């Protein structure tokens, strides 16, 4: 049908002509569901295809940035990040946004790696597990350079005061793990601790120590390990050679370290969970592949990604204008966790 106007579409949908005009011009002021309905109806009624193409091209574009520190290697050592991205892509699709994925690697200028995309993107999500204190100057430079475009940092509670962030509740997750070990009869609890320290691990350590203190207990042993499975296995093997007595339970800072511990115990004839219980953290795919299967703290990984997109949607909306400035107003969202009980705790 030729000559379809916004008024015709409004009449068809029972909407005001103003709402239809806003939707067709890609402006804030209507929900994404309404915008999609208007566009789909316009397409069905034969509205000018060139104008519709222009509307689609104006949809919000999010750049999902993986910050990768190959020295630290947390971001690439598990499948955690792929689930976070899946959650972000699903949420973005529902809102009519598009997602571009980029990798930024430590050792190369941060801004130089993203300069070609900065003008194109409407907002940014940074998977920041590997972001550390050494990275802070570069990160602040990036945040300042793209402002007022919104940025959400995932899996790193260090939001630098000027970026929104979404994280796991690492402190209470670790408390739950320790309390479960205690509930199951463990009284001499060891700590499989990453040599690399970031804010997430610091919060897990604080949660573990707090739960033990409340139960009148102290750490029975601390074993410092690397993040990678093979290196963690070697560290735990070395500990077992010199350990005067084996704790009856261990909390591992993540599932990779916990899986390495299960292998080391098996290699030394130590039965899990009969002689020692093991708790991990994150609930990645390796947990169901170990023998026994690994009890752990479950992270809602997809929800981290979808929550980040929802924050960007709020920042994109007219209601959020002038809420956040470079000097304050950033949001810090923590997502609670739950225990995933399998076979590694007696």
C-alpha cells in the first residue's frame, strides 16, 4: 500500500501519532516493545522501506569488550565469560540493540585498540575480571574519553567511581560455602588461594574468614596457587608433600583450582569426600566433569550480562539524563549466589 503515514500506523495500533513518530525516528520516549511493534506493523503495512532501514540503522549499538591480561589469564581460563556474553546478547536482542564484540589486550594501548569503534558504539560493556590496579589509569582514561556514553563493567567491583558495574556477591557467596563446610562437620578448613589478587578474590577471602570467625574457627592451612589448572595442580602437589596434617575441608577460590585439587588428592590416594571435602566457586562446566563432581557456589553468569544491558537501557533512556556525571551517580549492582551441591563435600 503506497503512501502509508505515521497517522495510519497510529490508527491501526491505537497509539498516538506522536508515539509512532518517536518510534519511527529512533528517539527516546517509548518502550522498546512499543518501538518493535510499530516497526513490525509499519513493515507489514508497506511503510517506506528506506525510512524503515534508517530506523533500524539507528538502533543502539553496544560494544562488549573483553579485557584480557594474558599474565593473569582469569578471563580466558574458564567458560565463565562466554555465558556472560550470551546473557548480554539475549537481553540486547529483546531490546532491539546490536552487540559488537572486541578484545582488548594488556600491553597494547587501551584506547588505540578501541578508537575505531568509539564513535560507532552508543554504550560499552567491559568484561573486567582481569582489570587490576595497574590497569586503572588506562581504564579511567578510556571512561573519560567516551563520556557521556555509558559504560558498565562486569565482574569487577572496582568501578572507578565513574562507571556502573555488575558483580557477583563474592563476599556472601564465600560465606555460604564456608558455612556449608562447617555444617557438614568440617572443623579444620583450608584455603586454596590464588597468588593473583583482585577485588573479587579479596572479597571471597573476607567472606571465608568472616564465616570461620563467627564459628570460632581459624584457617587450618593456606595454599597459594596459580590460576591455571596445571600450575595449580603442581602447587597443591608440593603442599601435600610437606603438609604435616591434612585439613578436613578446603575452600577453593575458583573451580579451576578446586578441580586441580581433586586431581592432586586422587594422585596421592586421598579420598574425596571421605577424607577431605572440597568446595569451589563459580559453577563452570568443569564441575560436572570431575570425579567426584564438584560442589560449588553458583554464579548467575547470564544474569550478569543481562543486568549490564538493562543498566545501559536505563542510561539510554531520557529518564536517566543527567543522573550520572563523571563525579558521581554510578551504580554498583551485586547479584546474589547459591550453593550447588554435588559430590565433593561429605
